[in-house]
């Protein structure tokens, strides 16, 4: 189940049909890095998907597998294929101990494991798929949001591209000898995210602002995105990464939206680390 995690350890379950309402107060503050508070007490932009100042972002990045700064990581890694919609499949890696958590965090509608082994072997496999098959290692969130309400209706249809790409990937020459191939076994998250019957979003929250409210009925949760129906009938998408660093207080669930929004497909940049709701 998806949850919001608050400072202090409290969690709020995010279930379809739940009424949500909150308002931002004060300024957005840097959340620090690696569990340590920001030494500068810096403020950060409301539009940033990571609530970190440049210095804390640098420190956090210095310990990031995604940035290739931990080449000697001894853990076992898994290579995966993740599908977000027609023509949107990426390759990625995650520590085996995390299981499917990273796929949930990214909002992958379907995924399959491709192989397992040391970090560098997993990295070389990523590069092999990118070079030989043109498979990207990133899909922008704006593109994911644009198709969530229009996905194929059956699991078999949603899995078809992943199955075919898995077959093509396994047929490639040049696989690292230390990477153990894994069979294709697609996992479908459409039910977990609540995407069945989802109405197309009409807007995306661009940023929170002091005094600005976000409220509505929760329809679906995919990766960091909440899909909400407001009292005015809008279907809004809120990237929950925009919430970090703010002091948030409750708001009337009929307050609707009083924050800047963009048309679907514009929204926030969708960059940065994929922090988890699940």
C-alpha cells in the first residue's frame, strides 16, 4: 500500500476514495543529505522535485549508485525492464535486497527482471541495451502521466512490449559473463496503482506556495504521483516530491486547488531521485 511518510515517522495510508487536504506554510527548506540537516538552513525552489540546496544535493549524489560513485558496492544487483505505456520501456538496475520497490517508486505499470549480478556487470548490461537496442534508462514523468488513463485493458496487452524486448535483449551478444540471466516473468502494477477506469488528468501541480491549498478525492497513486479529483471536477496530478521541505497543515477537503498548475505534459521537470511512497 502507498503511504505518505511524515517527519517523526507517522504514515498516512493512500487508498482510493480517501479525501485529502493540506496547505503549505512558511518557506520551503532544504531537507539536508544522508539523514543530516542542511548546515546552511537554506531555502529551495518550490518547483524542484528534490528539496535540497546545491551543497546538500552534491553530498547526496556523492553516495549515489545512480551517479556511478560507488563502483565497489559488493551487493548483488538486478537489471530490469520497466514499461510505462506504449513505446515507453526503460532499462534500469536496483539492489536485489530492495525487491520491486524501485519499480513501484518509478510508477512502472509492468516490469520484468532481466538478470542479476555485480554492480558493474549490471551497468554494462544497461549500456548494452542502450547501445544495441536504443532502450533508454529514463522516461520523463510528463510522458508517464500523459498515458496512464489510456493504457491497454488486459495484463497480456500491457506485458506484450516487455516480453518482446526481453526476448531481443537475451538474444544480444556481449552479455557480461558475471551477469546471471533471469527469465521473463512480467509483473503488472495497474491494480496496485488503481489505474482501472482512471480519468485522464486535466492539470499537473507545478509547485506549492505559501498559503496554497491542494485538496480532493484520491483516485490513484503511481510512483510519486497522486491523481486527485477536486471539488471543481478537475483531475489533478500532484508529484509528492514537491511536498518535502514544506510545513504542511490540514485544509478543508473542499478547498480545491489554489496553487500554480500546468496542462498535462508540462508540469514539473520530473527529474531527481525517485523517492518512494510504497
